[in-house]
C-alpha cells in the first residue's frame, strides 16, 4: 500500500467517524425537540476541528513510521489524487449551490450549515473512495 493510499484511507475513516460523532451529538441533544432548536454550532466546530487534528496526527504518525515513503510520489499517485479530488469537489459545489438556494428561500441556519457540513463530508468520503478504488483496481494510463 502506497503512502498516498494510506493517506486516502486515513481521511476517509476520519471523515466518517467525525461526522458520525457529530450526528450522534446533535440527535442526542435533540431530546424530542425539532433539530433546528438544538444548539449545534459548538458541536459542529469541535467535530470539524477534531477531525482535522486527528487526520494531521494520523498522517504525521504514518510519516514518522515510514519517513522515506512520504516523498515518493509518482505519476500514478498524482493522477489518482487528481481524480479523487475532482470527484470530491463536485460535492462541494453541490453543497454550495444547495446552501445558496436554502439561504434565498430563507431556510433556518441549522439546515444551511448542516447541508454544507454534510457536503464537505461527502466530498471527503467519495473522493477517498474513488482514490482507494483506483489504487486497488487498475488505473488507466492515457
């Protein structure tokens, strides 16, 4: 498994775990009341920050264990990274358009913020899945 594939796995797992923790926190705080009434901002910011920190720590730990691998990046790694980034970026665009339409329609800030967060997470998940599939399968050379 290449260094870049390990990074894709780390980011994929961290995205899923971080968002899962956020959903559990928010649903737990709801206690039967409507979700827009739940205080969500601190939970959202803390889970995003914790996910970023966890990813940095895991990737740094991986680089410490295998220091030479982090510098070895070939054409295939760059192409797979580019493909995964393109797939992931599509969800960022979808989230931005959805949030813009929600704001124009005067939706509650809870739904707008959570749509953006969900689309960031989907971007990381689908971008990571694309990279892992490309590493595990045969990636075409054009």
